[in-house]
């Protein structure tokens, strides 16, 4: 298929905008948004550039998102970068997997995958979130004790790692405390535009960006069941 020079230029403008802002909102850049939404040739060119850059370009509602693929450490995060951002110094793999488990727990508590929207609640208190992490880990560890063989990440190891963190009711932000561990995860998610963390009220809310991503991308039935199985709250069929 032959493309016009103007179509190529417009697609490049859109892709550069996505590289800079990671999302293209209709209310912010109407002309670029309309070009992507209404012109198939432009949209195909933008998606092609995204593919070359190891990313997916997806439109959810009136927003176009640049979503780096898992192996994309240039536009996304490497495992080591996430360790540094989310975990205490000299973190091991168990610390890293604990941080990922905490994020999955937050997603499952907010999104149940049912109905026209997967979102099941508007907010969550930090204390409740911390209790959920502990409860889910303990449930997984207890279930492991009844099995002769376990594969993958050990819930018992993650539970012990979480409980080994100190507890500090003064609101510590040190990553060696439970409060600090959770605080740094929430701040990271907020910087990515996925949640709103109201520190003074200890309240967590999800953003439209995360709501859209969960409804349109992650929570198709196959992916949702996979997340539940990781958390130990759903069985393989």
C-alpha cells in the first residue's frame, strides 16, 4: 500500500507525541487525535512505528496510549530498574516478586472483571491494602503446606519476606518497613499515572488511565483468570 507524504508526516507527529507524553488525549490534541481515530492509513503507520519500537499503540475511549511490551527496557522498565524503584537496597528476587504481588493484589481489589466495567470500588484505604497483602500471602502459604509439590514462586517465602519487614505506625517511608514498602509502591504507580494516592487521607484511587487499561486490555477473561491464579484465588479449570 502506498502512503501519501502527508499521511507519513502526520503519523510521525503522532508517534513522536506518544514518545514524549505516552498518551494522546482528544481534549489535548484534537487534530492529531482525529487523524489517528478517523484515518486508517495514519493509524496503521503509527501502529507500525509502535511495533518497530517494541510497543503497542491502543485507543481506549478518547485516549491513545503507547504501551511498551514486557521485554522493552528502553521505553518501559527493566527488572533491575523496578527493583531499585520499589524495593530496599540490595534487594533480592524475593523482594522484587513481593512488590509485584502487592501490585497484583491492588488490581484485584479494585477490579473484579465482572459487568460492563471491571471496576468494583472507588477507593481503598492504605491500611486495608496492607491487610489484604498479608491475608493473601498467608492464604497462599497455608495452601502450599497442604500440597506435596509446588511450582513457581513460593507463597511461604513471600509471606516470610513481607512479615520480616518492620512495622512503624509513625508513617515511615523507609523501604525496610511495611509502611514504607507500600508507600513507595503507591508513589511509583502514581508517577505512572495509574493511581491517585492522597497521602494525608491514606486513600488510594485509580485513574481513568488504569480503568481503561483494565477494562480493555488486561481483563479479558484469559488474562483475568491468570492474575487470579497467581494470587491463589482461582483454580485452573
